[in-house]
C-alpha cells in the first residue's frame, strides 16, 4: 500500500449524523483505508474510515475542490467573477464547458455563504446600517428581482442579503401588458408583500442580539412596514430621498457604492446584456462571492491599497487572499445557517419559468 508519510489526521468525521462530526473528542477512532490516485495534483490521496459510524472519506473530503476534475480552476473562477466576465466567455478562455464554470460558481457561492456566516460579527450592531434594494431581473425582463443588502455606514462591510421577486411594472406597451398577463396566468404572480417580508428577514439576521440600532435607507414605503414586523430590536430609521445626489456625502453612500460595485463587477447585472442571470438563485450565489471578496480581500480604496471592510470592523488585521478564503471546505452541518440563508445553500430559490431548475445542481450541494 502506498501511503504518503505526511497524510495528516482528519479533523473530524464528515458524516453529519456521526457524534464525531461537530465535536471530535480525543477518543475518536479512525483508520487509514488505503489511497487512491487522481489526475490532478496532489496525486496520491489518503482514504480514511470512521471507527464510530463506518463512513469512508479521504483527504479530499476536507478541501473546497472535492470531486472537481479541474480543481486548479476554482480560485481562477473566483477572481474572474469579480472581473465582469460572462460564463461563456470564461469557459472559452479556460478551455472548459460553460456548465463546468457554472458548477464551480455555484460551489463558490455556497462556500462564500458559509464563510460569511462563520465570520460575520456576532455581537450587537456597532455602527449605523444602510439598507437598499438592487433591482435586476432573472430569465427575462418580465421577471424583475430585487436583491436587498445591508451595508455598514462606516465600515462598508456587507452584513447580508436576501432577494424578492417583483411584478414587472413601469412603462409598458399594450403588447407587453398582454404578455405579462399571459405569463402571470401561467406561472402566477409574485407575492406583493415579498419585499416587506424579505427585508424583515434580513434585518432580523443582521440585528443579532442588538437592543437598538440606526438604519438608514431611502423613502421606500415597504421599509417601515418591514421594521414593524421585527419583534426584537428598536430601530431608529433615518430616511434620505433617493433624488439626493449620490455623492460620498450622501448618508446612503456605503450602499450606493456596493450597488455600483455589483453592477461594475458582475456581467450578469449590466444593462442591455445577454449575460443576465437565467435564475436568481445563481445571481445570489455570485453576490455571496462578491460580498466575501468585498469584505475580506478587496482594499477599501483600490488606489491606496488600504484596509478591507472586515479590517475596519475589527474582524481581522490584514487583507485575505483568495487561496486563504478557499483553503478549507466548510460544512453547513457545522456552521448552522439562519433559516432564510439555508434555502440559498440548498438552491431552493425557484425561478417560475424553470420549475425544475432548483434541483439542477443540488447533488453538488452536499
Ligand atoms: Zn463518523
């Protein structure tokens, strides 16, 4: 049996049902169970077997690149996602199929969601929070979606996001109105209370144990309703007109800048693009990657190469690299996502026009 002498002890049993999954104690017994060869580096992988539940696993089980045929692409895809590349462009450039890029993107999204949950601040909110909705669409312009984000007014840290389906509104021709009625007859209408509910969901997650905090937003009438839905903290709500110039002096600057970054970095949210998201589940996954990059990797000012939002918030004392963020596979069973975000992890966000789409990649979501 070939066994690399350096094969380390496994950190825990990967079986969520095993008692040695979350808190492996000193009495955990496991055995080495041979090795296997793979085409990508490192080539020789040690296998193990849990002495308690019998689950077989390997060194690969604990890497973010588990089961990937092209593991070296994962950090490249991570970087390109911020570089405003469409999935097909990226696939052509890397010499792989678009579905490979899409699969890796989905995996990065889930990983970043877990990363965010594991690292986000847990105490009371320590700065005013800025709330905004970023409107895009999925599948076609008949299906607008809004991504709600909460960003720190001083740190510019992205605290979290949720999304809503919206009904197409605004100026439409007679023909477009007819088409909307036809589509709504077929697939139903989005819930008109979705924004209110989803903003409340988001505020509840980011509020944590806070007794009170300040929330700054534009004058959207659904926001006070969302605030009233919250049972926990007292929120003092400060409203700024959305007509006010969007300069650095605008109280909503932090979130305006984030919206700008979303449009600037992601090809799927450009105006008049063909790279728009076909499903908002995928759009959300890209946003989680962007949020982690923004919070932990990117400097506040590109020119000055200064502190990241996570540093400004005191969560770390340095900027992280993509490789560090992707260093270790994270397990949802160990991290415990808030319920609303669990549905992002398991890809349960439905696109009305693609009823079976949600299951499409879920076998990779283990
Ligand atoms: Zn086990």
